[in-house]
């Protein structure tokens, strides 16, 4: 174990539940109709239940975030080595870094092949001018991929790069081009053509290479291998350690504790997918997307918010293992009842929508996701309680959203570089009519974030809340939220479960919701230590 550990925490489930129950706050405004008081109470009970089940890991995560040095997590007596936690941190913050390392290892392969064939193995002498030009291209590319000021360079899966990291990324691309696209060396190629070409070539090389990560069974000391070449966890962590935040450390503990506890429970139940079956199901998932730019890696990181391909693979195995226990539960009637929930997410046929307003008391900068300090969530929670006091005293929600909500609309770049559709604008928390997934994005949520916390703020605040009632405060990725729903529109065309694609969509959502509920219960019953 590392001598850098300074904190030790062991928290029993009874003490955790009592502490969390004491801290839960959920309030409603004056009744909007005769039945609203009862329904508001039900919503408050549901909010309390969700938070009580889900937040068991918060004290451990916060203790881990305050510590320095390497950590060790013990789940029900099983010790997760500190090097495995370091590797999880690499996966959490280093997606772009790891992509560069894969290219570097591919270049080393090419150098060795040239030497074996008696060909000049000198790849490229990088000069300062070429490097500076490449850095400028990467910066412009990042701006172009961030329509209307979105957080493309922040949050889970973000390009966590300082100036030296950006320079190394640029050097990685130049080495790659010199090795595999030598005819373009020195050309003044238009970046609009050059960047997609090299990315396509890199993808083609990766597809025909053997790349292994943690979910392939690598030991904790190894982050990845490319055709047998190794990137050590110690080296990767040393490169990324200066960029690791307190929140990252909290999230690494949360993820590790949840994944370990659920795996243990699945193994005990005899349903954890063996390697051969897991690979078979994974191939079935990946195969339809292999020739599409919208591959599983893009879906996992860009749409589901997972910080890395590997962490999504780990989640996939856990969830598919769990679904073996609920196969008989997924009846036509069950899925038909769940269908409405899915329409919340999709705004199916541009029909279903929610008109919501949310006051954000921010603990992080909503644009960059930079923390506002080590006690930012505590201070934001106190401000949220102050908002609730004003609401109970009769202050109008409309006035308080203008005075206290800290949503920040990104700059409108509609006449600039934006290549994608407009990003939804929060308007200080007046979201207007939106499908749930747009609301979730405005709240800073993703599927991965929900797994870390154990609940969805969008669903808890907006899907379960009675219309017109104030619900909150509830903690989420950006801080604390106080919200209300002004209306729900049911849409004009329900999902047709007779269509195979629609049926699979509903099954997928139902499986993920049930897995989250079940894993919350597993975590709540586990004994977890951080050393």
C-alpha cells in the first residue's frame, strides 16, 4: 500500500441511513388543486426514499476526495488495490490522453516493423513551428465541436488537458501522420479534410489491432495494451495526477464501490456473465455499428456520458448479468406500462414534453464544471435551504428564479463555428417545453452521472413531481436544485411496441432503471471502507 494515504473511513449502513434521513429536505408550495397536498407528500416521500437508498456512498466519496495519495477500497471484505483506483481515475479523466497513447503504441509497432524490414525507422523530428500549428488546429477543432458554448471540454469524458498535455496530443498526431500518412507530411492540407482523414485512418488501424483494457482482465498495474505493448497504470496516473480533482476522487470511489458490490451480488446469485457469454453479448451490441461513425464508443461517451469505453463495458456486463434475473418480469404488460416513461426521454415523434422551471444553486461553474471550492456543495446546499425558507414564507417562485438561479446560458454562436444543432438554453432555469433528455442535459446529468449518484434528478424532480408543486432541494451534478413542473404534454403518437426497434428501446430503458434500483439496494446493504 502507498504511504501517501492519510484518511481511513469505515461507515456502517445503520449510521449512514440515520445521518442521511436527518439531512433530507423536501418541500412543496401551496396546493394548486384539491389533491395536490397528498400528491406532494407522496412526491416528498419518493424523493426521500430515492436519496436515502442512493446516497449511502456520498460520505465515503467525500472523505476520499479530501484525502491525498493513493486509496484502497474494501467492499464486503474484498480489497480493491490502490493501483486499481488509480487506473479508474485514469479512465475517468484521461479519455483523450489514452487515445493519444494508443496512437503512440501503434507508431511504435510501425517503427519496429520498419526495422524488421530494413526500412528507415526515423519517423519525424518535431520542430516548434509544426507543433505550434498543430496545437492551433486542435484548439480550433475543440471550439468547432462545442456548439453554442457546450461543455465539450468539461465533465465526464472531457478533454482534461493543460498546455503541456495539448502539446503532447499535437505531437502524437504529428508522429502518427509521419508514420502512416507520410505523403501528407509538410503539406498545407486544409484541416477540414486532414483531420477527418487521419481520424478515419486511426480508427481503421485500431479496428485491426488487439487493444485490451481493464474489462478484458488486465491486472491493476496495466491501463491498456496495444498489440502486446503496455501502458502502465503508474505512468498514466503520473501524467494525469495534476489534473485530478477532489470530485474525480469521489467519483472513482463511488464507481468502484458500486461496481464491486453489484458484481459480488451477481456472482453470489450465480448470474454473473462468464467471459465467453459476455464477449458474445458485447459483439452482438457492437457489430451493427462497426462501419458507422456512430459506433458504440461514441454512443457510450458522447450520448450516455461515460468517461471511457472501458467503464461502459464494465457497466454493460453488470447490467446484462442482472437482466438474467428479471427476464420473466419483462412481460408485454410491464413494458406497456413503462412505455410512457420512455416517451419522457425521447419526446417521441416530437410529442411528449415537459414544461419545467428549476432554480440552480451552483457548486461548480455550469460552463466549465470547475469546482467553486472544497466546500462548494455544502455552501450551495445552505443557499438552497434559504430559497426554500423564502418559498414557505410566500415569496413567488418567479421572483426567486431571477434572484437566485445560477444557470448560465452559453454564448450564442449561431453565426460562428457551430456545426451542430443549437444547444438548449436554460434561460436561468425556465426550460420551456422539452423532452426529458434535454432537461437532463440542462441539469448536467448523464446516464453515468445517474449511476454514480444512484438516481436521476430529472426524473425525481420533473417526472415524479405533481404539476405546480415545488420539490427540493436535491443534490445533482451542478449543485442543488429546487424545481417545479408547469405542465406535461402526453404527445400525439405513443411508442408502438409492435415495432422491434421500439420494443428493444423500451426493454433497454426498463432494464437500466431496474438495475439502478437493484444496485442501490445492494450498495445500501454492503459494508464499504476507504483506506
